[in-house]
């Protein structure tokens, strides 16, 4: 029984190989996560730029409607903030 346990104890080289393998896996996972985050950031930035460009085009094509939408959004925001402030009393 004791000899079986001693035979199953890994050598230093085996432990170092396993630690190296785990280290490589963790490093790869971190790199993959970083690449995914950068990709998501770039996609979000491009989408935001596209939306800003669309908004600018819309303001040039339909300035009166655009001003009306901005005015309505401001009124709704103001009403909501007022409602929140009065609700606390």
C-alpha cells in the first residue's frame, strides 16, 4: 500500500509541466477576454459614430422636426425630474 502511494506521487518535472500548462491556459483565457473586450469596444464606438452621423443627417434634412423632437425630449426629462423631486415630499 505504501509503495503504491509513493509511486503515485508526481515528480517535480511533472508538477512543473502541469503548472506551465495551467499558466498557459490562464494566459490564453486572459488574452481571449482582452481581445473580446477590445472588439466590443470598437463595435460600440463604430455604432455610436454611425448614430451621431445619422442624427446630423436628420437635422440637416428635417431641422424643424429635429428641433421638435429635442424640445419634446427636454420637456419629458424636465417633467420626470420634477415628478421625482416632488415625489420625495
